[in-house]
């Protein structure tokens, strides 16, 4: 009877992991995390503010950038309580329902961000390969419909994760590998058969990240083919330069994602610290770097930001 009670008690909360072996300096480690969150929130808010107030930026490229900023902003808000809670206040516990809610938002927003990067690749493909039909293809109603469809895809793909995990018993030490809840992290703690979760997780990865990255690659193959057919080298470089920001955003999103998935699947105890660091890069690098990259590379956007501060 006592073992049953212990199982039920243990299943009430999960425990987060900060950076193992450095618990005594967590309050110092919190400083760069606080700076990252402040810069990320201010940067994405600034992108949204500038695009909203300037009618000349109401173009597909900047609308997609605003969608990316909104996704990153919500992701930051969803992870602030747990990450800063550990490093500032040593608060390691989270209830099951709260963990599953955070897990849903993280995975849903990741799927949505992958879709937005695909839409931005499509935007660059049309702008370079078929510029005369650019405005007729990427109309505002069509952009809104595509965004709505991909938001629904993210919601419906991520929703089974918490629903499946809530059915399991958790009788082990409920210590997570990260400072936030991930599906592949939580399901390892279940005492039940998690084969369904493995299969569904693999299916969703192929259906979202795999399909989106393949289509992004295909779009850039077509872009490169079109650009190489341009006679002028200057025009060729100019066309490719418009894709640099998006390529940086794609690499910032997919490389940590792939690295984290590999360490969770094939990692061992020696790669635990690498897994934790990749988890922070996966979560915080895109919201931090996307506004910086686009502000630096987009002359139009940069001039509007400078003009807003000068005024």
C-alpha cells in the first residue's frame, strides 16, 4: 500500500535540472539568461511595432517576419517562469498539468515556427523566380489563410503529446533533463509502454520538420538555379543577398533541433551536459538572433528602426 501511495505522490510533480555541478553559481548564471530574455523580448517587440506602424513594410516578407516574431515572443513567455525560476530562486518543481501545458506550447510553437520558415522560403522563391506575379500570388488574404492553416497544423500535431503522457504512471525519480518540459524528456520517465509516443513523435517530426526542411531545400535549389542563369554577377549577388537573413533563421532553428533530437535518442551520461546546453540553444537562440539578423541584413527595416529612434 505504501508503494502505491509513493507512486501517486511522486506523480504529482516533476523536478527541473539547471546546470549540474554549478548549482552554487546559478544566481550568476541567471544574469546572461536575464539579458537574453530582455534583448529577445525587446527585439521581437520592436520588429512588431515598426512593421505595424509603417505602411511601407506591409509586404509579405515583413508580414512573415512579424509572424515569426509573434511565435518567438510567445515561446519566450512560456519558458520564462521555469528557466528564470531555477536560476534566480532555485524553484525546481512543476505540477503535471503545468508541465504538460508548457510542453504543448513549446512543441506547438516549434511546429508553427517551422511552417513560418517554409512560408518565408516560398516568399523568396516567388520574389526571385517569378517576380512579376509576386503581388498577385502573395496577397494579404492568402497569407492570412496560409498562416491560419499552419497554426491549426501546429495545434493538432502537438495536442496528442500531453494527452498521451497524461495516461501514464510515473513511478521513477521525476527529474527532467532541462529547465522546461519536452515530450522526449518527459516520456522517458514513464513506467508504462511508450512505444506509441515514439512512433507518434517520429511521425510528427517527419510530417513537420522533415517535410518543411525538404521543401525549404527544394525552394533554394530552384532559387539557385534561377540566380545562376542571371547574366550579371552583380544582380546574382543582389538576389542571393535577400536570402541570407532567412538562411540564418533556418540554420538557427533546425541545427539545434537536430542536435537535441540526436542527443536525446543516442546520447549517454557523458553527453548530458551537451544535451542541456543544446536545449538552451534550441530554445533561446532563434528568438534572440532572428531580430538582430533581420535588422542588420534588411536595409529597409534597419532604416525604419533608426528613424524611429532618431525621432
